[in-house]
């Protein structure tokens, strides 16, 4: 089955630590996205990538970093500079960047800072 | 900037009753519109989408939405609620000429037995 996998499902971080969230897709989609979800705030875009080896900041990129070395993979690192990282993180993809496509989502990673 | 407003962060209905979740967008040019559903601790999945082919759009699980340009609305309805419909629902838009999806704040639907 084609889809998006995210790991781990739950992640706990101590203050001052960097952590990396994994996102892998086997849909052969060009574009991938990272969102942060907080209660009552909908989804906010952190970073997106339209093609391998290229990515752009979204609306709330501060304290986060990404890489896109392979088409199927788009990991997100939450750095110690992110002051309030506790949230639900969602990875998504679309077939390409040029049309009005719906987004395909992974199951999410819930990050908690201890 | 384009925005999406969902009226009501929480909606409660009885099983078998009509479901109505409201969504309004801000744009003089009709965008592409979507409704997504999210079950607890899961990702979002597409319910339906409007791409200008028809103003009444049918989706999965018996849901439908009607695009009304004069009201800049795209409300989601289902004639008879089922317990399994309890979830959070997000309205979203892609502005004409853009490609990034803009999500509303979400409406949590509760279904009472």
C-alpha cells in the first residue's frame, strides 16, 4: 500500500535537546510538507519542499530545520531554539507543486518536552 | 491574504440529526476548497474537494458540501449523523494562483447517542 509513514508516534524530549522526526512516503510525490498542530489553531506550515535538494520556510520555521536528500524522505529536526515544541507534528505530500492537489497526510508524531 | 473561517470550534448533534459545519473563505476569486477529517491521534484525510466542476460536491461517508460564491461559503453537511462521525473537521483552501494549503482552525464534532 502506498502512503506516508511517520516515526516515532510519540517522542519525549528534554529541554535543550535536538530531536529528529522521520517522514517517508512511497507515493512518488514531488512535494512534501511539515505542519504543526496545536489545539484550536488548525495546522501551521513549518517547512515545505517542492523538489529534492530544495526546501522553503513556511509560516513558523524558527527553531526547526529540514533536509530533502531523497524524494521519499523529508525529516524534521526540532532544535533547542524552538521554545515551545510540545505539539502534534504532521507530514504531508502532494503529487506535484503545479496543480491544486489535496494533501496526503501521515499519522503524525506527538512531541512532548519534559 | 487568503483566510478560512470555521464558525464554531465545537458542534454537538444527536445521532440521526443533521450535521452542518460552517466554512467561509475570504477571496474575491473562488479558490480551490477542501474538507478534511481527523480522528483522534491520526493524520487528516480528504472528505471532499471543490474544483469548480460542480457547486454541490459529494464526498465520502455521506458528506457533501455546497459552494456558494455569493456567500463565500463552503459548508459541510450530512443528513444523518452517526457515532462514527465524531472527529475534527478542517476546511481548507488553495488560493487561485497559489499552491500552499491554508487550513481553518477546525471544528470538533460530537455525536450524542
